[in-house]
C-alpha cells in the first residue's frame, strides 16, 4: 500500500490508534509498521498504559453512574 515501514508514525497517530479512534483501514498501516518497529512498539506501549488507566477510571465512574440510574429506575417502577 504505502511506505509505512520506512517512516515512523507520530505520537498523535499512536494516541488515536490506542484510543480506537482510527478506522480499520487507517489502523492497518500502523499495525504493519508496529510489527517491524520496536521504537513505535514502545511509543504505543506508553499510550496503552495511559489508555488502560483512563479506561479503568471511566469504567469505575460509569458503573457508579449506572448503579445510581438502576436504583432510580427500580424506585420509579415500585411506585
Ligand atoms: Zn516506527
């Protein structure tokens, strides 16, 4: 397709990839490059760690939120 093996991707590109913001088609060159480039594997590993933490925080927040919604729905259906 393109010369993805010959150039590195930007930190912004890896951030978008790690956040799942890229389409399958857009992620493909990044994934192909990742297989052959330890430097970018490191770059993505940093984002992966960041995303994992962010997701953990978000899911904690979300589960708290959905629990309070669930109890509100339960209360509403009881009345
Ligand atoms: Zn690279």
